[in-house]
């Protein structure tokens, strides 16, 4: 991993971690538990579609998906090194982690830009 | 007594390193807490992907969205989201509490108290959670 990339990756880790810390709990509670279990009335597909169509929501969703993926990539990478003592696989782990995050961000961008 | 002969070795002598078990983090509660905190990122990533999947289902239309909701009502996904909630809350709490140490805020040359910086994070958390809930629950 190029040395010059390290500050950028750390910044993505940090910003992504903040996005996840601020926004993920309410999303998990509502979309993962309260709506499927019927505790609260879920918005209809049309209502969600109308919401997602808004440009600000698209930007929000891109930030919501992509930055936390980079947060994961950075944190998981070092957890693998330290936890499982895989220092000899440094490059492979880095490529897989950041590559997955990059792929997820690309799919999110493609979905949010091309959707009708 | 002859003077000691110094010989420089070309390579650094091999350090003595105690072998550490792969399970080192189970030896102490604080180590286990640290690794659990780091592993919350797995649930962060998985939930980001579930959200992406949901967006795609909504965009594809009512049938795709209904199929997605059937998946979410399965015991597997309810269990996943229950664990994911604990994980993301653990992440949020540890993240906010570390924020004053990671980012020192100064006002007129004086360092802001840690409790104030962490408190601002909790306030933002409450505000944003309320805003998201409002947008998803309004009729």
C-alpha cells in the first residue's frame, strides 16, 4: 500500500465511522426491526421511491453506504493483522478490504445515478 | 586480559519474541472489549450493503420491494438486525466517547472539556435520529 494513501484511508475511516455512529442505529431500529416486526407502520414502496428520487436523498444514501464501507475496510484490515496475526498477508488483505469497499461504493453510485 | 574483540554483524540479531496465541484477546476483558469494538465494523459494512440492497429493491418496483420485505421478516434477518443494533450502538457509544481524544477542540486557546465534545456528538446523534425517523414515519 502506497505510503501517500495512508492519510486518505485514515480520513475515510474516520468520516465513515462518524457517519455510521450518527446514523446507523436509527436506520437499523426502523428498517431492520420496527417495520418488519410491525411495531410501526412502514412507508409504502411509492413513498420510499419518491423519497429516494430526491437529489439530496441520493447524496445522503451514497454517503450512508460508501463511507461506512471504507470505515469497515480500514478497521477490519487492522483487526485481521492484530487479531489473527496475518502480517504476512498485508497486501492481499488490503486489496480485498479496500477493493470490496470500492466495489460497494461503485455499485451505490451506479444505482443512485442511473435510477429512475 | 585481552581486550574484547568487537565484531559487527551484518544482520540484526534475531529478537526474542514471545509467541502470542491467536486468542490473546480472550485473556483480558479489556482486550476482548477492544476486539469486539473493532469487529462492530463488520455489522456496519453488512448493514450498509443491506441498505444498498433495499434501495435497489425500491427502485426495481413494488414486487421487488415486497420480496425484499419478506426477506427482512425472516428469522435470519430479524436476528441479524437485533445483533447489528447492539453492534452499531456499541460503535456509536465508543466512537462518541473517543471523539474528544481523537479531535481536540480549542476555543480561544482553551481546550474544550471532553464531556462537552462528547455531548455535542450525542446531541447530533439525537437530532439526526429524530430527523430520519420523521422522514420515514410522516404520513
